C-alpha cells in the first residue's frame, strides 16, 4: 500500500441484486468513522447509494459530451462524414445528414474530416455529478440523463473529477455498475483492489465467474464477499477455493438486514457481525495491496 496515494477500492458484481450497494455504503460509512473517506456511485444508469447517505449537497455540476451539429448551408453532401463514422452516428439520407447523438462517441472524425466544416462540434448534456458532504464521508453521485445510452464517458469524467479535486482523501470506495460490460471496466479501471459481491446460488456463481475473468483481463486483484450466505449451496466457495480467489467475508442471510435496508438505513453500526466482516475485508485488502 502506497501512503502517498489514495487506496481505491472498487465494489462490483457479476449480476444485479447481490448486495453491492449494501456493501459499498456500509464499507464507506464504517471507514469514515476513523478517517476521511470518499464514496463514489458509478452505477450511473440507476444510482441509489444516496438513499443511505445523509448529508448536505455541496455542488451539482452538469456533464457534457461533444457531438456534431449539421450545418446544411455549408454541406455539399460529399458523403465523407457518413463514410467516416464507424459508429453509424452520422448517416446521409438523400439530401439530409442525420446525427444520432445516442450513438456518437465524440471522436471528432466527422467534424475534422469534413472539407467544408459543415459539422462543428457542440456540447450535449449527458448527465450530472452531485457532491454531498456527510461529515468525514464525502459522497459523489454520477447520474446519466434519461435516454442517454452511453455510460462510459460520464464514468470517465467522474474519475477525472475525483483525481483532480479529491485526490487527498486517503481511502476511496467506488460502487460500480453490475455485470461485466464496458461500464464496469471503466468504473474499475483505476482501482487498486476489486471486491466482487456475490450470492451462493447457481446464478451468482455463473456471473461471478464472468466477473472474475473480466477483472483478470484488466489485471485487477480481486476478493469475494458472499452475501446471503446460508441459502443456496456451497458451489461458490468450492469455485473460489479451486480458483485461489480469496473469500473476504460471508454475510449471513438475515431478515433484520433486509428490514434495515428497506428503510434506507445502514447496518454496520447495528449488527455486530457486519462490523466484524467489514473489518476483515479492509484488513485483507490492505495486506493485498
């Protein structure tokens, strides 16, 4: 562990509904008892960490990407833009150039290669970033606009914000999107360690395998937290043992946790074995990095 830079912990899961938000929020709140901690909700399509964090809104900033705007008065309909765009975001339809903002990757190729500058780039709002002060815990929520299809640019911008404005916070927890697609890779790309939250079911095991393979591809050290331990079977434990993936903690299936969670309450300060599990996890991570 390098004391000169923050410890970045990503919390991910191969599938939704495993308890990733439960773990992320409680881990960050637990750590903030003793030191400044940053919690970042990067599940930008449906962030919900805010349900468990009480604090004061410090700042809300709109986030933009650049997309081309067709200027029909300049356009000669040469077809260069539609032939250039590999994402099919710019399409020539007869005498009309259609720009599909949802498909645009802001690569600037169509704009730069247009011989008559008929596709100048303009700002397009894609989401917002909200910063909340909760004492020793700073919380950042990144939220995509309804209808926007690309989560990755907003996730990248959130990482940039953290690295420029919050680099002095010594421990940082990133709540990643579920699954194994591009947003997950973008969210976990700067992590020093990735905690994969799973459940002891066939679905949990299948998606855990995929998540571990994904993190191995981007060369991230991983550990597993088994949530709702006691239901299902022991196949997840067998797999982790065979694959030499450390199991950091097992959180029992407990109705009391569900009741607190459904009321928007944290549980680390109410259930003793949750505190013990969180302490085990952070100790294991510190030794691993």
